[in-house]
C-alpha cells in the first residue's frame, strides 16, 4: 500500500502503480481545494498545496525506479532544455501562465486558472516540458511566486539520488579518468543545484513578471504584431477592442512554434534575459570546473581534460550507465565506452566552435543582418550557450548554440528516445563527459580573457590585510586570516568574541603560526576537515561529502581617516594549482563597514557564504525532512550546496591557499544577500549584485611570469592577503 509519504519520496514511480493512488489522493485534495468542488475562493494555502501537488506529480512521473517497465507511457516523454525547439515550448507555457494569471483581478481565481492549465497540459505533453514551463512561471512571475514549488530533490529523490549500483561499489561511470569521483558527481544537492540554476537563468528569456505591467509598458504596435501571430490579420482589431483581462485571455494561447517565428523586437518585448545571463553561464560553470579540478586533485587525479576539437571525431573513452533513471517510465540509457559522435555532429560542432574562436580573434561577434558587435563576456556567453538570437541579436547561423548542441550530440550516443543523462539539466553533471565538454566551453571564455590586459588594481581601497608581521614577507603566510572550528566558538556574538581574541592587544599576534589563541580558550586551526557522512534518502542510505563547520576571522585595517565600506572577496585554490587563475574557487563575498582608522576583526561563518544556497541544507536528508518552507520562494532554492563548500582534500592534509581581497564597495555595488539564495551564483531577483566582471580578480591574466604572477600580485597589494591551509579528509 502506497501512502502519501512514499509518493512524495518518489519511491513509487511506476505510473500504473502510482495512478490508483495519486488518483484518489489528488481527487481528495482537489475536492478540498479546487474551484470545481469548493464554493468561493480557494485560499492561498490551498492554491499552494495544489501547486505543490502538481509539481510533485510531474517530478514523480520522472523519478526512477530501476528494473520496472511502464507499459503505457502517458505522453511522448522526450524533452530537453538544451533543445531550442523544446525550450521554446516550455518558455511559451511560462508566458501563457503569466497571461492567465492576469485574466481576472481576483488573484486566487487567476491562479486557479493557471493551475487548471498546468493540469490540462500534463495530458499529452512531456512532463518535463510542463514542469519546466511551470517552474519558470513560479520562479519569475510575481503572482507565480505565491504558489509553491517543492525542492526538486525532496519531491523526487528518485531522480536525484545516486542510482543503486549493481555491485557493492558505487560505480556508474564506465572507464574514463575518474570513476572514483562518482561520489561527487552523483551528489544529490550538486545535481539539484545545476538543474535549478538553469531555471533561474533560462537562456530563452524570462516571462513577464507582471502581465498587466507588461501590457502597459509594451507599445501598442508590438502588441498588435504579436496578436497577429495568434489571430492572423486581426491583431489590431483584437488589441483595440479588448480589455486587459480579455487580452490576457488571448495571449494565453501562444505556443512555442509561434514564438520561434517572432521578430526579434517582438520576442524581446515578451521575454527578457536575466541580468548578465551569458556572463553568469560562463562563470557559474567555470566555478563548477574549478571545484571539480580540486576534487580530482584531492583524489590524486589530474585536472579535467577538455573534449577538444581534435578529439571530437575520436571515440569518447568514458561511458555512463544510469542504471535505471527514468523519464516517465522510459529510462535514460547507457552510453558505452568508446562511442564516437556521428560525423554530422562533429562537423557542426567544429563549425560552431570555429565561429566563436574566429570571433575571439577578431574581437567582434556577428549580429543578425551581418553587422558586427564588440565582444563582452555576456555576449560571448550568449553566443556559446545557446542561440536565442531574438534575445542576443547574434547571427543564429554563425552561433546556433555550441554548448547546447554538444549536450544533445553526446546524449544521442545513448540509444532510445530519451538518450543519455547529458540531455537533462537535472542529470548531466553525473557524467564525466559533462565536465570535459564544459572544459572545452570554458576554454573559449578563458581564451578571450587571456587576450585582455591584466587588472591593474588602481581602484583598490586604502586598507591593509597584512602579508606578514615581519619585514621580509613570505608568500601565503598572512596572519590576518584566522580559522576556528565553529563548534569551539561560544554561542552568541561571535564577532565581539573575535575582536576580544584577535583584535586590540592581540592585533600583532600571529595566530596562524601557533595552534592556540593567546587571549582565551578558543583554539585556532590551520586545517579544515571533510568527511563522508551517511544519511537516509528516499528509500535508501546514501553517502555524501561534507565538512566540519568553520568560522573565518579576517583582520582588516582601515588606513583612511574616514569610514569606508569594502567588499571582502574570499577565494580558495589547491596550492599545486594556485598559479593558475582558473583554479581559484569563490568561497565568499560580503560587505564590511570599516570606521575611520579602525582595526576590525570580521567574523564569518561558513554557513553565511555567498556562494551557498540559503538557508543552508546541512545534509541531503534535511531537504526531505524540512519539506517546503512557505516563506521561501523558488529563487531562494538556488545556490551551491553548503555540504560541498570545500573540496575533499586528502588523508594527509592537502595544501590549499586561502585568499582575501578587499575592493571598494562604492564601485562594486554588491548587495546584501539576506536570507535567500546564493548571491554569487544566482544573483538577486532583478540585478546581479556585483558591478565588477564576474570572477574578479581572476577574470584576467595577472601579467608577468605566470608561475608566480598571482602570488606576487597578492604580496604587492595591501588590500589582499593569503595564507596556506590544509584540508584533511577523515573517514
Ligand atoms: Cu549547465
């Protein structure tokens, strides 16, 4: 007998098995909540429950239960966000829902219409398409945010937990350079992060936040032109004769194929790109790669090798066996080792790659209408990720979407309609080839950056983070970055405690050189620890990497006679790779107010990190246990998992460099993250909260001999300090 708990856990994903259960259960819920059964208005809470239920059904339909075959798939299951035709359908659905939400001024009635439409769409459309369009609406529309979207990992653990391996060893990678890293690539929260990021930053653009505001802000001629697509020849008559609510009803009919034929101006009127979409596409994936490399090195393995242009026509040595992941009962299929891309794909990928490299060499990208435009990181990202030419204005023949095409071509190496895990944002990172493909993509960004002048740091604030307490500084020995185990610190005002321990008379004491703090009972550490923990997840035990909570104390002296606000940027890199700017991992970024001439001890817990999702999940299990916090909107669910903040390190204690760089907050315009999401990876709701180019200062070469350019730059900057720490993996 299936109960509600089990269904929510996604254990029962065989449709035939699920249907009799979901049927009566849904009916009961809907009887209570839907307008068909409920006289009067549904409460917001009832709408949220119904929304939650719909998302869960859509996800559960995709969850995996190995070894079972569903006899009768309900719909054509194939959908890939990486396929522009599919993405247009999901994007159109998000627009329809935004319009439906404006068909009446009564919000609850409007949202019921939205939910009815989602329910109708589930009949006959791939569930992932419906889920994606619904998710875009709930994440980005003002009224949509009133609805509830469960964390995907909690609604369908079957889709996110590692496949049960046939053998006792968890091994789903086939061959390749790093089958040992399955524990990391299969991490539940890592997979969820990547999937949700692509919802928060959809390359095809965001639906209107508020449909009525959209109608108000859009020129009538544009509304008429879009309406002409829906009602050929009658656009003007319709737009002129209708009220906003009636217009909303009409616009709620638009489909993906119609979007794809829209003019650029009209498409851009309907969908806007998220702020700095292309730039963040590069940066977020580059950071994932830096972390991946650190994880490889932690396991004694070499850094990831790109799936280079030369190797595209050769057999791909690594394979991947999803062992039972399913989309609507049809499994992702295995890619055997040494599969070779079909020649047409190789030709196409090489042509696309060459077009972007040529653009980098020229310094300009080709736009629609054979014009040229100067490259900036955002446009380069848009050209590389995917071609939504209506958004970017770039020539879609030159740049049809190299990154997305690669995902599709590689997924197609697995048999069947759905193909391999590379087809889905929810599963792609499991596959070694994902990382190799993304390294090839990131090489393009790095090539462009490398050809730019070095950052000159002329705008550095007048502050001091010391490199040493003695005259002759050695690199990586800053006394102003102090680490403690969070468990060793008193509850309450950690900042005041930090000032007592490390400020005042203790300001000139080097706490990194000795294990114990002089002024009290708190022991400072130079070693962080990681561990493999075990937790119940869905219907089985899983293991996941996590670390012991730590707090960083940073000492900064304001050398100015006036107060100033600075942005503290904290990065980490394996010592062995620290000469390479691309190896630096962003750990944190936050604002600090420095009174005039003050010597300030800043305390910062790892749980406050700007890269991790807030609120933090201390384990994958917590996602299941916490359920869905009604105060969190979907934007909040975006960010790097807290559990994976640190690379694993090794049993001997692997050396890393920890860097703090202060920049001028007046220039940076970094926002306050509050309690929601990841500021570094997900931005804020409207604007990316850092005016500098993403990755700063590692967004440019450092100049001089590459072997020590970074360490010399840090030594020469009074506003930066760095030290060595170790990360030990204990088990
Ligand atoms: Cu991605």
